[in-house]
């Protein structure tokens, strides 16, 4: 698996599709939560069959990439800088950008920071609403801040989430063992505060004005659980000018979260919809040139 040194951390990445064929457009796909890129491999393989090259990577602090707990910006903004540097290293910009949940937010934020690097956005399972606003800060930050305050870094290394990071990349165990607990607490508290400040926007972390400013072709595929309700996807579609909405044959379920792999039955449909959407966007680019 390739690894690149990006902005001071080792980023684990892979491409799916014919990377050697310069005629194939690039699509960057970013998973949700703090999950590694592996859960997107089956969908990426289906999209690549339509002659696209898909970039998958583990964001810093996720998957097998390095942990580095520092930075004054929110975590998702830091991820956008890493993605830009990684894709620039591969000479793969501009590209299409896609993601699910946190990956969808990161894709939008990437566009807002680097609009010239984006050919289009393909957004899955948009996050928003009061349930997500209450659940996710605790999921990402709150529980770990308390653990560090109560038991220091030994308690953090004992949690399932951080044990996964250590198992995927043993360097992370060494990093966490040396990290002062107060630094861990300070960084996660700062990230939590930034996250909470944007939690009640129509799309979590993105204002209505920012959504209205998006000026690239955008596809929205709504989710169907309490964290990614269909209403959040419909709101994103309504606010993003000229966006395309594609509803899967699913209904909202009153559950906190449906894991993305449970959408496996819809991946063929998603891949086809993605491929056709990008084909139309590329054709529109050609007409405008």
C-alpha cells in the first residue's frame, strides 16, 4: 500500500482503476467518521469499471495513517489540506470529490478552500439536524476528553477506537505513549469547540451561504438514518444551486446510524449514477471550453 509524507504525517493511500491512463478522470472518495478507506473499496471498484480512477486514503488520525494531534483549525479543514497536497503530489487535480457523512462535509469544505481544484461534488449521506448535532461531538471528542482527564493517555490507549489506530499502525502507539495528556485534551477540546460551533448549520459544518456559493456540478444522494436523515440531503440539494438529487429505493429508519457497508446492495446503482453524473459534467466542461 503506498504511503506519502504529507504535511508532516505518513498518509496511507491507494488508487482503484487504471492509474496509468491519463484519459480517465480522477475521483477522490473520503469515508465517514474516523473509519479507514477500506469500506469504500467495493464501491470504488464498481465506479472504476466505468473508466474512472478513484483515489482512496486514510485521513490523518484514521485508518493506517499517522496520528498527529495538533493544529488550530478544525480537523476537517486539516484533512482538506492533506488531500490537496496528496492529489497535487499525484498530479491529479482538478478532480471530482465525493464522500459519505464526514467525507461529504470534507468534500464540501475542500471545494470552499480550493474551488479551482474541483470538477464536481458527489455527496453521500449528508449529515445534519439536531440528532447528529447532539451525537457526533460526543462520538468524536467528548468521550475521549473525559477519558484522558480521568485516566490519562493509558485510558486513551485502552479505548477501542484508539486501539484500532494502534493496531493499524504501530507508530501510533508510540506517539500516543509519548503524548502529554494535557496536549491531547487541549487539542480535542479545540476541535470539539469548532465542531460544535458548526453543528447546527443546515449541513453540519457548512452555512447556508456557503452551500449557495457552490458553483460546480453537485450530486446529492441522501441517507436514511437519524444521523444522515433524508431531510438533510434534501436541504443540501435545495441550497446548492443546480444540484442533482438521486434518491435510492430506501426509507428513513429510526436508528442512530446505518453502517455504510449495509448500503452494499445499492452500490451498483450508486456507481452507475456517479459515472453518468461525471460524464455529463465532463461533457458540459467541453462545451464551455
